[in-house]
C-alpha cells in the first residue's frame, strides 16, 4: 500500500510538473532576468513579452531600480498599452515620473509617450526640462514643447534667448519664429557642430555662432515690443511626477586598476562619484578627458572620478581595443593555446589604455572592465556614458555624450544636495539655468 501510494504521488508530481512546465519556465526566466544586474535589453524585453502577465512583469522590471531593466520597461509601455487604450493610473505615474528621471534615455522615452498620447502634462514636463543645467536636456524639452500653442511656447522660447549653448539658442529661435510668424534670421544649419581634429570634440563654428547670436538680438528686439501680448505662463507639473519617483540605487562592483589594484564602488560611499565609460578609439571620450582632469584637480578628494575602460569589450565588428577579436587571435597560431592568446590580447589592450591615460595626464583611476560586467549594468555600450552617483549610493544622472566643465560642475553640485521632492512644481517663463 505505501509503495502504491508513493508511485501515485510520483506520477501526480510528474503530471503536475508537465502541466505547469510553461508557467514554471516563465517564472524561472523572470527571476533569473531580475536577478541579473547586466542583462541585454533583448533579454528583459523577452521576459516582459513572454510573461503570463506582461503588465505585472513590466512593473516589476521598472521597480527593480536597475538601469537596463528600467529603460526596457518604460519602452515596453508602448507595446503593452497601445495609444488607443487608456493608460492605467499606476502606469501613467511611471511615465510621469520617467519624464524627470535621472536617466536621460528614460526621460526621452517618457516624453515621447506623453506626446503620442497628447497628454495634458506634456507642456509642463517639457518646460521643466528647460531649467536643467544640461544643454542636452534643455534641447529635449524644446523638442517636446513644439506641440504647445503660441501663448504657451513663446514665453518659454523667449526666456532662452540668452542661453549659453548655441544649439539651444538656435532651436529656441526657430520655435519662436514658428510660433510668432516672424523671421529673425535663424538657421539651424548655423548650429551644426563639427568635430575638432585636435580635441575630437564636436564644436560650433565661429561663423555660425555669430549668425545665431545676431538672430537672437533681433528676437530680443521683437520680444521687447510684444512681450505684453504674452502673459507669464505657469504650468503645473502633476504631483505624481514627483511622488512616484523612487531612488535608483547604483549597482556595486569590483574592478581593477591598470596596476592591478582592486576598486569597489562602495569604497566611496559618502562622496559624489562620477563614472565615465570610455574607450581609446572613441574620439569624443578622449576629447572629454581634459574636462574630467580639471574637475578632479579642482575638487580633490571631495569628488571621486572613475574612468571605466571598455576597450576589451568587442565592438559591433568583433574587434577589441583596435585589435582583431580574441577569437581570431586564438586560432591565428596553433603553437599557442587559447589562454596565452587571451592573455596577450589583454596585455596589449591594457598597455594601449595606459598610454592614452598618460598622454592625457589623467589624474583619476582608470579601471579595465574586461567582461563588460559594469558597462552592462550601467548600459555603457553607448560612448561616452557618464553616471553620477550621490553620497548615499543612488544614481542622480546617467547620460550619453561629452559635456563641458560648467555642466559637470552643476551636476556635481546637484548630486551633493538631497533630491527634490516638492510634490507639485510650477514652471514659468522666468526659468533660469547656468
């Protein structure tokens, strides 16, 4: 009798496993993906799409606080909730909070969703971007402010006629022309940047700068005459854009310096940390180094700057650090085993990174991310990628592309202060920025 009972239970267990195999497989996939700090975006996307409840999986990915998971989750809202379907309040809160997210990629996606849905908060959240010290965020705000009416848009564009960034100034002028029906002589072609052959940075041309500033003077003269026709605009940002925000904890890691010294991110808890992901073959990355060197020199041990080299991570062509892929090197000489070939390739990459750092007088530690463990966590495949972490270990900024010293300074000062939790904010045409 016990034997029959045991056989019956075993059979029932087999049948149960067979019947529930797919839900179990999905649960295992979801748990593994959520536990992974550095999955590919495709893996997270598949987890959400194949989940028994994609809505729940989307929220779980977003609430994980992990960079890659959050970027995929905010984008998945478009697929899970097509524009012809209403957006449930909890997901609407995610989008509203996303428009003020530390991650610029998340901000852009969230604003795009709001524009597609013709959300009433789009103008307020777009205008909120115009207060940001980062010129790329201000450009983002102007881009999504385009659908606004003239009575809303003109005061905001006029407030940017003294913007220090020529690209922001140029776009403000074009929008002001569109809304006002006037011509100030502005051309977006005058604000196209060209790569400087010496620094590797994208820079504005002197002739274009002069033309854009001349157009701004014309616009200022027009605004002085017509300002009374446009009462100051106050737009209310929904409270959920603030109350739904959650900290984005920085994933800890350990890498080694070029000299072999282990470094952990958590070693610097209590200080603002600026992580810069770069490669020797990225001209913008190398061109940005003097600004980082100057920042480190100015702030000393009050600021931690870490350069994370991704030179050993294969690019889209399978090349590593400007050399042939390790897989090619392994089989190029039958007299050497794979371990020797890999060690030789790593040595060459390390030497190349060290030469670049020395040539640029880098005064902050350079870590080599051999397996893309850290680059994957912070989605550092786009270069240069910068992540700023506050003293409590939370990500306060993540963005792609080179920035100048003044912008870095403003971001560092911002990270040294508690995050804004005002609940409700108002924005007006008197918005100021560095």
